[in-house]
C-alpha cells in the first residue's frame, strides 16, 4: 500500500449516515451544527490561540500516521468566529500538522515520479476530509480553549518503560527485528535488548517484588536482573528475603544471589582441587600457632614466602576466607625452620567464616556496582551547585586520604583509570568548559580511590574485627562522597559509613568522624609506619594485582590478608 493509499484510508469522505437529511443545505454553515461531521481539509484551520509550539513531527511519528497506527480519535473543532463555514482545531494539532506534512511528501514524490492525478476526479473530490466532533460552545470561550489544551496535554500518556518492555518481549518472540524495535521505541540497541529481557519477567515475580518493596518502583534494570531468578524458586526466595532484610533494590538483590551461587560453585571446584593435590584445608579459624605465609619473614632479597615455595613444607595448609580464593599458611612454622614473626601474635577473626565469606561477596559486588555508577557519572558535563568541585577541594583541604597521597600521581597508568576515565584529545583543554575540567580532574580522584577500594584484600574494610580504623575512615569518607553525587549505597557500604559491623547485630557503633581521627591502635603501629593500615599480600601474583608495578607493594599499604 502506497503512502497516498494509506492516507486516503484514514481521511476519506463522510459515510452516508453522517450526512444531513436536508437537501441543498450546507450542514456546516450553522447555526445548528451536527455533533459529528466529516469536514474537508480546506475548511479546517489551526487555532491561533494554541500554545503548543513544538509539534515534533519526527519521522517515527509520521510513519506511525502512515501505517494507520496513530490516534484514531476524532479531531475536536469549533466554528471559527471570523469565517463562517470554517472550523478551528481545539484538539489534535499535532496529528493535523503531521497529516499535512505527509500530504506534502506524497505530492513531492508523485511529482518526482511524474504521476498525474486520477482522471475524472475534481480537486474537490480528491480533497481529504477528517472525522470531527464539533463544539460550538468553544467559539467565544477563550478560557475553555486554554483549559482544554492543558487537560488534554496532561492526560496524554504513553506506555511506561515496563509496559513497553512487555510489548518488546512479545514482539521479539514473534520474530520482529531489533532494528524495527529500535525505530518503534526510539531506544538505543542496548536498551531495546534490556527491555526484551525485562519484558520476560512473569507477573508473579513482578508481584513478589512489589510486595517485598511496596514503596519502590522497579525499572528495567531490576526486571532484567530478576529474570535470571524467576525459574528458580529458591534463588528468588533468597533474593526476596535479602530485599526485605536489608532494604536493597531488586537488581542488587538478584545480582547478589547469582554471585553467591557462582562463588559457591567456584569454591566447591577449588576445594576439590586442593584436596586432590593433598593440601590440608581447614574451614574457619587458623589453628593455634599457625601463621599465614605473607606474615612469615621474607628472604634476604625481600621476597615473601609464596604458596609454591612452601608447598613441600609438612605444615603447608590452606583455608578459604573467600569462596573464590584460598589463603595459605604454615601450621607449625617453628617446627619447620621458619622464624616466628616479630611483633604481636597474628589476630584471629572474630566473625564466623560463613559471615566473612558472605560479607566479602557483598563487598566485591558493591565495588562493581559503584564503579559502574562512576563510569556513567564521569561522562557528565555539568556540575550543579559546583558539588563536584566542592568534593575536589574537600579532599585536598582536609586530611587527604592515604591512597591519594601515594597513588594519585601514577593512577593514569592503571587499567581502572583507562576504564573509568578514558582518553581524550590532546588539545581538548583549551576549549573545555569549567564543568568538564572539574569532572576530568575528579576522574583521577575516582580512579585512585576505586583502585584502592577494589584491591584484592580491601574487602576486609567492612570488618570491625580487623585493625583498620584509619582505612575505614577513608573508605567511609569516599562512600559519603559517592552518595552525595548520586550513588545508592549497598547495605555493606551503609555499614562502613555508619561504622557498624555488617552481618553482626551485636557490634558496637564506631565513630568515623574524619575530622577527629580515632586514637591510634597499638596493633596498627607497625603498619602505619608503612603509610597505612593494611599490607598487601606478597605472593607470586601480587604484582599482577597491582598493575605490574613492583613498587606498588609499598604504596598500597592498605591491603591485609583476611583473617
């Protein structure tokens, strides 16, 4: 069907039942007007008092009118006060101008193709007519005309994203191409794919989410993540319980449950591999007298005892503070030629190993979600109320966090900087706006702090049973900044900010006032002399974890082996 045929299908002459019975009289001349009539295009004019100026006659909207999928409601008109027999539009201006634009395009196409008007038809017969409702009472009612514009504009309501997603899912099932769906929605390809996935979520799962979080409106990301749970009642129940207990949003709860299942599978595989290799594996606390390898004295060249070097020792053993990583220790170092570490005995974890593993999993997921937030935020080119600039000044003005002191100058060489901040043209600074410069500078702070908080052993930051008070203060300070700039804190992040022990209801609250540092912990004295609370693990892959920079072992200073 051609465009001309389509437009004629939508704008034809009035059916016989709409014509007035009185012969020889123009039914549109008044003063008695029919309630409904088909009015020729030449007798309809836009309302000069219409306040809408942007009709947005985009290609998608015009194609919708051509395809016959646009609004099929009548135009609402009223008799013109100036020209008898002519009517002014009250409602339907966008459709009106869209139809006129289509007729112009059709005429141009016909002329370009050398087509001639059908023979035997007069211009009046070819003129389209539109179905209209006539309201004579509006002719001299300027207030009614304006109120009508406000009311109809307010009630114009498109499908929301979730409703659109449900339609996209069914269209995808019917074989409609992604390109067609992009054109129909105006969404980018990534959002179309997200919508299709989200649209697959069952009504039962949607109802369960609504019941668990009655005051929260889920978005496509929530539904997309939850779709991976809806066919496993146990996983869905776990995610719902997490939402209710921690108050987190559906996307985070779903990702957490999925992560826990994945890490449990990894743990079972690693455990089997260690047992097959004859390595003793303990579950829980270190045995009395045992010392982790990174706490044993280093050799004359400063190299730490690695798992490979220690594998032949009869005291070689491992435990899993994380479901995805083994930590190695010597069960009886004094009996196997290792000098006992100088200083205080190695502290044991005060939390059950199950909670330590759960907290570590949640912390790492929170790091990923926060870095995803920063990656989007750093693309911003605005700085409302100079909030970002204030954060930059605050970080410089008051007790700069240790990671900024040690790593800020080299952070641009790391992968996380390239991922979060990215590269720009060499000459961009000359033409950059102030807000762009602020965000670019702030990107270095973001990359530095996120590099530090995402390191291998940084998940211990959430635990109050570790001697890491100053590091937790730096972490809490950074999380507050992230929250101020729009990041939604995960439950484990909220606990760090509040200074309470996550997953332990009996833990006492700790004051994290960064302007008044807590009294020094004697157990931290040695670590503080290295520039921070934490020590990175000095094993074979430590340089890889630190970006292949062997000097990072001194700079990190905040990465301690988990209990």
